[in-house]
C-alpha cells in the first residue's frame, strides 16, 4: 500500500516536473532551433532544423553593431552589479545590526523605489540625463540600474546578515578589530553566499533591462544588447532578420548562464556552521 | 595584567530599565572573580560594560588605574570568551587564534610561536588546521580560550563559557579553567548562573540580584555567613531550608519545635525592632539522624520527629526529604529563587525539608524518624527585607550565641 502510494506520488511529481520544465524551456529551445535554421527553412514549423547552419551567428558577429552592444552590456551590468552589491552590503549591514534614527524611513523609502513603476520615471530621466550630459553614456545607464537594484540588494543582504551570529562581531571587536575590520574580515566572508546571490540577481536585472536602455541611449556608445537586438535589420531592407535575432538571443543568454554557474559554486551552504554552539 | 575597579557603575537601557545599579567592585590584579546570579540579574551586562561592548550609563570603570569608560573594546586590551564561543567559522583553529595577533600587526614568526605555545597549553596542537565546524563542543571551547590567552591581555572576561558543555565535560573544563588562570595569573572576571562553578572556581564571588550586588566574598564566607535571604538561598546545593518562625515567650516557635533564643540574639532582636515573624534557615548538612548523634553533640542542637518522604542515597551520604507541618516561609526573595529554579509551583502544602544525613543512617522511606539539627548553625532572617539577623560583625553565630 505504502509502496504504491510512493510510486504514484513519484509519478505525479515527475509529470508535474516535466510539464513545468517543458513549459519553461520550449520557447528557449525554439529560439535556439531557429538560430540554426537557414532563411529558407525558417518558417517550416519544424522543431528540429532540417538544414543546420551557423550563418546567423556569423552574421551577427560580423556586424560591429552587435559586438559593440555586447561589450556595453557586459561592462554596464558588471559595474552596476559591483557598485550595487558594495553599497547594498553596507546599507544592509547597518540595517541588520544597528539601531540608528531613520532606519524605518530608509527601509520604507527603498521599498518605495522598488515598487515605483519604471515607465513613469523614464521620461523625466530622459530629460535629466540630456540636461546633465549623461544621455547615451555608460554612467547614464549604470546610475538608474544601481538605483533600482539597491532595494533588492539591501533586502536580500540584510536577511543574510541577520543570520550571522552577533557574537562573532563582538568577538572580533574584543580581539582588537575596528568596526571596519570586523566587517571586512569576519562578517563579509560569512555573508559571501548572500553577496553572490545578490550579485546574480542584480546582474540579471541589469542585463535584461530594455526600458531604460532604449530610452537613455541613442547610439552604439552605450546601447546594450536587448536594444541592439530590436534595431537588427537583415542584409537587405527586404530580408527578415529573424535568424540573426534568434542567434543574438541565444548569445546573450550565455553570459547569464556563465555568471550564474560561476557564482553558484561559491554559494556554499552551511558556511557559518561551527561558529557558535550546536 | 591589571586591576579592575567598578565605581558606582550603572546601566540604564534606552527603554528605561535599570539593568545594573551602582555596582562597586574592586578586582585585584590576578584575582579570579565570579559574577553569579539568576538570569536577568545584570551579571552579563556588567561583564559587557567591562568589555566595552555596552556603554556605561553612569559611574566609572578603571582598568589598571586608568579610566576606560569611553575607550573602545580594542583599546582596553582585554580578552573575552563567549558563551557561544563565537569562533570564526571561515578560519582554521590556527587562524582563529592568530586573529587578535594579526590585528596587532605582529610579524609572522611571533604570531606562529605564540599560537603554538597557546595551543600546547590547551592541547590543541593536533587540531590547529581544522575548522571549527569539525570540532567537538569541548574542543571549540578550548579554541575560544586559546584565542583569549594568546595575546596575553590585561584581563580575561568569560561569559558563561562552560554552559554549553555536557555535565561531565563541564566538570573537566572547570579544572582546566582554574589551572589556566592560576598558571597565567591574569585577572579574570567570570560570569555564570551555576552556583557550583561560582563556589569552586573563584577567589571571590559576587552575588547579584536585580542589578545590585548582594554580597561579595570568598565562596566559603558566602556559604557560612550569607548576608541575606537571597544569598543564603542561592548558594548551596541542595539549597538551605527555610521555615517560618514566630517569636513567642523567649523562644522561636517553628515546625521543628521551639528553638531557644540566646541573650545576644534577644538583644539584637529587640534593638533592631525585629518583627515577631521570622524566617529560620538551616542547611541540609546541619541535620543528622538522631541515633547517630552522641550526647555531647546532641546538647548543641534540637531533635524533632518527621515523616520521611524520600531517601536518596548518594553513597557518601543520604539526602532525606522530610515533610513537616506548619506554615511555609514566604518572602519575595524566596519566590524569586524558586522561580529561577523553575520550581515556583512545585511545593505542596506544609513545608519540605531537605536533609543530608550520614550514610550509616538506617532511615527508610515512609517511616517517621527522629532527626537532630545543629542550633549553632542556624540563620534567622527578617522576611520584610531579607536581612540575616544572626550575623555578628559579619559572622553568623547561630541562635544560641552569647
């Protein structure tokens, strides 16, 4: 009886898992499949390409447009992630550990920023950036990215900091550390899983953004990949660039996957075990 | 190494609670002082103030003659062992112990030799390259001690360092701590809620209650001459028996019979305008099976009869629980002690006596036994303020004295 139940439960869960995975992955696989098709077979509706070709990839890397956008994307996302995580870590540490005046206000305001619809900010940001000369520059995108990533960073990180036993910090202070040393040498290494998790989330947010990128850029100087993709044209005016767009779409998922895989190794659970009793 | 002086040190938290009130304490250079009391008595707060982890609301703290109220912990040169050990999990044992030295910017060789030396003292040499997660509780505790001793600070502060160990290991570590402190001769302040640790470890014991110091003294003095009801009830295991006593016609009427009052006590009672109702305190070991008491000793005490409820044979002696009729002693201090022991609602009607009789006693459960108790060793307390009325020049002399 019990065995039967578990097999049935296993089957049920297995079926559910398959449905979820298929549902999530079919569009991605479809895009990947399209990117390997020749223009002639592009619309044949077959899931597996009948004729394999790398032509689409050659096309996108041949144009300076895409490569330049890729560089912009990587640069902007990395810098924004770094700054957001460092600032977020300091803010989150203060929120988790200290009782300072205006703490609730700070948390409230950062929550407000996270809830604010980005669309409503795009026009004013466009005007402001044009006035102060940030329009179509890297900092012009990095700044709004940091602004919108910080609440996320602060929330995830303060949750991580709260888990670290406070005694460790006291011990570091007794051992002769300044507040800064205690943070850098004891707390931050222990919060590393949290820092990496946050970094991944912030990086994905920056990497995927389209709204800010299309509004606040106008040339290849700062245009990121999602935007560059939308500007793709075929070899001639009458050729459909579907194949190239698909190839580009596949290419831009690669850095995300690499980034996640790289940092996932660092997210070792149970890093704090052994610090305090039990 | 240095002495530590607390001069009217108080701690008031922002929410208005007074955690520590006007604590005066002078800890001599090299002394081992224990702060003990029930939970919430302010002992840990006091320790944290000495450490510099809590601000001092008022009063002055001097270490080595120097006022350190406003100094950061790192400038006070004192080491602390935490109840939770607080080892850095991302570092090996060696790195943990080297951490304070590295912060002092010592060169690598000095650090290494000091760590090795401390590791040898604590028998940690084989474990130096392990991480805290791979150590047992006792080993972690020793690493925490090692981290404290390695830089030879002016003083050690220990916040219930043994309370996370199992009973057997605790006894073992107690001797380790004691030996280490004697060997190093470093001023040590040790916080515990365990009165056995307090009795066995310290040169002097400070008993705290509600943020105030109740009594300071060597363990034996606290045991023999408790200044008040709270100290009497807190020190000693099993704890002192308390019985209601009424002053009537030159004697004390108690559940154990009429206790005669000596002249000196009578004068004292009159002078102090003492109440008619008192609390009688007798330690378990001051009872004895009446059969085993010789005539001469017998004259110094009193005999009574009581039904035997439970006999616990400890091998060396017997703990005998007796039931006696009569009113139970009641005072705020006693209720607090009972609450701390978690036994507030355990006592039934009448009064229970815990007695420690000789192992030779043939006492059995269920019988009614004649038991003798030593009148020279009894204490009398004022239920209103808990004061010990039998103290003379700081010494208790029993009810019959003078």
